[in-house]
C-alpha cells in the first residue's frame, strides 16, 4: 500500500469518509463521556467494517 493509493482512496471517497468520521467522532465522544464502553467498541467495529468495505470497492487507477 503506497501513499498514492491512500491519497487516491481519500480523493475517491472524501465526502463519505468525512461525514462518517465526523458522525462517528460525535458518537464515540458521547459514548465515552457517558461510560457506554460497549457502545464505543461497537461503534469502532462498525467504523472498521465500513472502511474495509470501501477499501475493497476501491479500484486504483492504473
């Protein structure tokens, strides 16, 4: 995995990634402030699964 691949991935999905990371940051902050550690863990698993799904769909230009 090169820096060009990661930058291309971000350029392809910048809106989805920005919205997802913003919403997940608010969700995780709320879960951690209220002591809901299982919800925070579940949120991290959902975030990881979503990023993995996007990464699998990404086809870098040749």
